[in-house]
């Protein structure tokens, strides 16, 4: 489920980045969000491989 949610966010990353804090450029936001999503996806894949899960708060 988490990987699917990350994929959904990634698919709409340009829109999400454009709709966030105007103190930074869209490209800066896009890069930061993409990096965080990549970290979450990596954690989810590692957890999935051992039958675990990921808690995000």
C-alpha cells in the first residue's frame, strides 16, 4: 500500500511542488519531495523484503 501511495504522489509531483511554499522554486520543492519519497520507498521495500512494515509520523 505504501509503495502505491508513493507512486501516486510521484506521478503528481509537479502539481504538488507548484502548490507548496512560494519561498522556494518549484524545482527546489520537487527535488526535496522526490528525495523524501525515495527514502520512504527504500524503507518500504526493505521492510517488505523481511515481512515488516513502515511507520511514518
